C-alpha cells in the first residue's frame, strides 16, 4: 500500500518551504500519496489543496479575532478531511496557530498518525510555556536554528536541527536582461499576505517615486507570489512607472536577487534569502497600533529580524511602524548606495552569521530524511 502524507501550511512562505522538502522526498520515494492545505508551490508538484490558502491567511491579532469563527470552521473542516484521507504522517509547516491546532485535534482522535512539524514555533521570542503543550501531540520538530534545541530538549521532545532552506543554493542560471533592461536592480519584497501588501505597497511606490526624482539608473523589481502578482500589476498600472517589474517565478526571483545591488524587504524569513545572496538590505514592517501594542507586550526580544536577534545588535536596519514610511526608506537606501563600505560590512556580518545556522547538507534534504524514516518505521 502507498504511504500517505497530509501537508498543512498556513501561508505562502510555508507553502514554499514545504515544496522544497517534498521535492527532495520524492527523490527518495515517488510512491507517496499527498493531500494538503497548500498554495502554488505545492500545486506545481501536483499536490491538491483542500481549499485556497488565502482563506486562512490573516495578519495581526485583531484580524484573527475578527475572523475567529471562520478560522475555527476551517480548522474543523481540515481535521475532517485529514481523517478521511487517513495519512501516515501530518507534515505541518510554520503558522502554528493554524497548523498545530489542526494537528492537535487530529492526534486526539487518531493517535497513530505521526505529527512532524517544520519551523518550530518561536518559543524563544514569546509564549515559552507552549512547549509543554506540544509534547502531548508533536512527534518530531524540525528546527531551522541550532539554538532552538535547548527549548525542546528540556521537555524531551524529539527534534532535529535541519538548518534553513532559504540558505540553499539555487544553481539555475536565467537570462534576466529583459527584466533588468540594463539598469541596476533594487529588489522589493512587500510580503506574501494580501493584508501586508495593502499596507506596504503604497509606501514602496512612494519610495520608488522619491528615488526616481534623484536617480535614473535603477529598476525596481517587486518579488511576488503567484497569488498576488495580478494585484501588484493592477495597482502598478495606476502609477505609470516605467522602471518597475513584478516577478513571481521562484527561479527568476532568485536570479533577480543575486543580481540586485540592494533590497528592501518586509520583516520575515526572506531576509535570510537576501543575506545568502550577499545583497545589502533594510527591513520594513507596519501593523495597526493595537496589534503593535499587543506585540510589544508579548515579545521578549529587541529586534524583528533574525540576523539582528542572533547578534543582539542592529546589523540590518529596521524601519518599523512610524519609521516605515517612504522618506525614511529613501534616506536609508540612499545612504547605503552612497557608502559602499557600509553595505560591504553588513554583507560580511550577515555572511558570518549564516554560517551559524547553515546545515551540513541542505535543510530540505535533512527534513526529507526524517520524513522518510517515519514512513518506514
């Protein structure tokens, strides 16, 4: 009989991470049946999703509260679909407030299903007591960062440091001259959630306008998901900017990033990808005031970016909340462009930090090995 894996993701970044692992797993074993809550990356592997990922992608505490009944309904629906599918493994990826709630409910009903979770909840930032709860239903955590092990070892929860998949090399070489058009590339990462886009896209457009008043040698490339590409293109058409492009293909995005001279990115895991490409950057983020106050109360670290958190100092500038505006972004980017030594130092510090969180082989390969072991156990 074929083995079965149900994959649960909660947003586009998780869908991307899951797809890298499943691509590796399929090299070991191509006789696995899959079903998922996933997006375009898993779909490209031929894996069906039981509903559109956008239905559960919410940003911020207030958005979750306002959609609590809708989310609960999706959790219950997902649980029922998993029980019907009857998988050997639930492979849950990131978004713990959705993925692990589903997993916990399934485990209560059918304890023989193994729960393997990729991207451990950031208990080192907030809600440390969650670890005790996870012990009751998670069989194995796959950790992106080595320093996380102590939190799970303390509760005797099986875990493996696999490293971060965004640090893996992309060997594809793609001609991007039709996109760059002979100009220097500045990559823009406005986020994968529609709610993030609606907040950050207007700010980034105003930033591009400010840059165009001062310079004429740059092209600004928006890195998008397949799901959000049309939204960005539609809105870009309103501004008639001749030096903007939108890309969603992951190989093209990687090549664009490798050839960028700078990046402006929403706070999140994409910053590791930027660091890995040796591109200097700044981080931006903005949420509504109530959400920000709640987060300030709950979060126990001084920075938003993982590179800064690991080093406990600001290596990558963070423009958050009120500082997340077009003028501040413009000032920061202009400073980096006029001070190449400053940009070079940031890249060196980031490269040094990445050595601490890089796995021996590749994250997706290490994660696929763990899944494979549970399939034959």
